[in-house]
C-alpha cells in the first residue's frame, strides 16, 4: 500500500503474495516478503530524493543567512580597505606633502592588491608589499 501511495510503482509490479527474497539487499528477511529488488531500487531512489529535498528545505534559511552575512562581511571589508587607503593617503598629505601626489598611484595600487588578495585572487602578498615599498623608496630617499 505504501509503495502504491508513494506512486513508486504500479500495482502490476507488486507480487501477488509474499515470497522469498534472496536477491534483496535492504528488506532482508527469513520470512516471505512482498518486496522485490525493483521495489527496493525505487524505494532507494525515493529515499534519496526525499532526503535531498529535506536537506535543501531545512538548510535554505541557513544558506540565506550565510549568503547575507557573507555579503555584509564583504561590504564591510571593502569599506575598511577604502578607509585604510584614504587614511594612508591623508598621512602622506599631512606628513610628506611634497611627495604625496607622486605616492598616490602606489598607495592606490597597493590597496587594490590588498583587496584582491583578501577576496581570493591569486596574488602574492609578499610581492605586492615589496612592490609598494620599492615604489616608495625612490620618493622617500
């Protein structure tokens, strides 16, 4: 009845009476059974689909929460990177006025690289830090 109710197969696929099931893998019983190998396979497919649907349904709220928080985190990180870039530019303007304009491109490139690195781009932080200081060295000295 459950097999028919779940629409897993037609009535004609059911055995007329309980029988031995030596080929069964799930409904193993020493007693006669009304289950067939084909029914087991359909039950397994249905169970897999049910579990997948249940997991998708039950985790959708969590998925939304993670996505929303990831977006908020990314936005905050972008804001912090931009603030750090602005503060560094202001530091150059206030402390090293005569070279602030020349250092602006290096500062901007450095913080662009920082952002790329933090968001997963394949950039080497040691390389972009060295490039930043290499570009500033001639300006400072």
